[in-house]
C-alpha cells in the first residue's frame, strides 16, 4: 500500500487515545521507547492494559492487551476500506459526505471541529509539541490530506464509541469533551446518514460505506473477536495480504492470552514491561509483571 494507494497513519499506535488519557497514563515515555527500540505494537497494548487496570475500580471488567490489539486490527481494516476501496469508487467521498450532511468542509464550524478533534485526539507531532493542532491541520502541501484524515478519524471514533465490545477500555476514546466543545456529533451524524446513500454504494462490498462500517457491530455487538471474524469472512477477497497477516497475528495473541489465563476464571492483570537501567537485573515473573527492557 504505497503511493496514492495508501492509508495515512494518524494515531501513534493505531487506536484512538485521548490526550487526557495519554498524559494521565504516562504513555509518552513508553511510546518513545517502543519506537526507538522497534518493539512490536503488542508491547504498547500490554502496558496500556496494565495502566488502565490500575486506574479502574475493583470489580470492573479487566482490560486485555489482545482485545486492544483486536480493536487496532479492526481500525486498520476500516481505514483501508475508507482510504482505498471507497476512494477508488467514489473519490473525495468524505468531503462529499460532509457537504451532504450540511457542512462546508472549509467553513468555520467544520474547521473548528477538526481543530478541536486534533487537540483532544492528537497525532504524534501534536502530542510531542512540535506542532499546534491548527498548524498540523494546515501544514503546507499536506493540509487537504490532514483534513481528510481527521474526517476519517472522527467517523471511526464515533463508530468505536458506540461499540459495546470496547466497554472495558472506553475511557481512552471518550468523546464527550469533543462533543461538548464542537459540532462533532452533528458532523459525524450527518456524514453517517449521507454515507448510507446510494451515491456511496461500493460495488466490491455490495453495500454503501455507511452500511459497511456498521455491519460488524450489528453482527456481533459484544465481541471484538466476532466482529473481526465477520470482516475476515465477508471482506477476505478485497483485503491485501498484509492485512490477512495482521488478522492472523491478532487471533494468535488472543489465543495465547486465553491459554495463559486458563480459558476461564477471573484472570489477573496482563503482563507488563518493567523499564530498568541497562545492566540492572530484571525481576521475576508475576501476575502483573513481564519482560524488562
């Protein structure tokens, strides 16, 4: 997926994470370490799961790294469907949907909402402080692409927030603040209605983009694994090899995690990295401990 046929990354680790959660959970140091040492993404999800479980009240559902990884794989597939399959058939469909929803893509309400989204759910360069939200959105020669990415991510965030299967880690993608301080809800609702129109019908998938994005949730509202299997079964002929590999790896992690916790019973916290200085011996394994780096 290169050149014009490519999906552009937005979030540092695929899944949407609010700036409030990113900072309160101290994910910046972890993220830099993983990037610098080229560690696999599951390492980030293990630490994120561990950090979330520490903040949640006793008795609430446990967050698992494999579930976060399943969610990330779903997001990757959705982005491919929007950026590649849908754009091939209906170029500029997100801006078209925004207009049909009653908003001018360059108008004050739409732009203010996009800026607010970037502030509350920032990409890497905004998280690091290298760019402001407005500066990132209007980067020279990249402004159109960035605005399109934000429309895509707003749409996917809205879908994710409505997914009962993410209940245990819903706090990382809480969109209430965004809804209170922008026209986010009106914009994504208008886009969703527009995307179910026949104008956005995708011949390859046999449905509109709006219907395609909702289909896994309707099929299996309470299971990320079942939602991913549904997409695997239905969209297999239209996905590239690298996405097949991601799906297979996601299910491998799920199987491994289920085996580790004995396929039942009340599991302990997921394994987590211990960060230590070079040369310092690592600790032993425990219910809340894992590899050291």
